[in-house]
C-alpha cells in the first residue's frame, strides 16, 4: 500500500498503472475542478488525468502526476455540498501499519560496510515525524525485508512519540538489523520510498 507521505494507503496501481482510469464525473469531481481554481500555484489543470485515490463518506482524495512528481487534491462534504479541502505535493511512500510513522535508514558509517556473506547490518534510522529531538530507540519496528535476485529492500517504521512535539530532527538512531539470509551481491534499497531508493542519511 502506497500513499502521499505514507498517509493515504492505497494500492500501488493507483500510481504505477499508466492506464489507471480517470476519476469519474460527479459532484465530487466538480468540487475537484473548483479546487484546482482555488489553488492555482500548483500549475495543474482540471481536465488532466486525475486518479481517484481514496473515498470516504465525506471526503475524496485525488492524485495526478506532473513533471516534478505527484500532486494530491482533496474535497469534502459540508452541509450537503462537496467543497475544496486542500491541495499539496505528494511524495510517494509506503503506508505502514497503524501507529507507525515513516522513517528512513542508511548504513552506519561507524562500522565497516557489510560484505556479501553478512547477515547483520549496522544502520542509522531517521523518523520523519516531529519527535522533539528524541531518538527512535525502543520505538522502531522490526524491519520488513524483501529479497529479489538483484536487490534487498528494507523498510523501517517508528512508533510516534504522541502529543505535541517540536521538529528539530535527532541524529540518526543506531540499530543492528539481523537479516534472514546473507546480503549477497544485492543492491541495498530503502523501501519507505516508492519506488525504493538507495539508502542515504537525512
């Protein structure tokens, strides 16, 4: 499941399928047209390929692709009428399970890079949510590790601190990951991003 900043949680096909159908006509789509007018700074048009990403009883989220990436727009139901709710950039990320926030990781430069036969990796983890500078120690999820012939994709989530928090990011939190099998000659990728990207420090 993929979402804007990991928050929507829809099938990856919404973003990956070039033939994904255009959002259907209706009162909600009319409100999308109005949303485009209300937020002209994003340089998108009402008649371009908008995809319906998420629908609830009182809100609909649409996404569209532009040269610089993805844009999301939302409409909501108020007093029986669909009205604009917002628009913004959409960084595609894995949508994690409830309670987990997005985090990025990179190899810890304080240790030698793992060799092909390694089944352990020393990493640093950075959570994206505001944490008041608190390290992610004790709040990191077990990593999700996926192997293919050419890559090892690892995704790490962090339980949010909860409540108000300031946003200075802490230094990367060190962690030791025990892998289910050796790395081999695979390329390491951070699965929080969609598509997965080479890990890099924040």
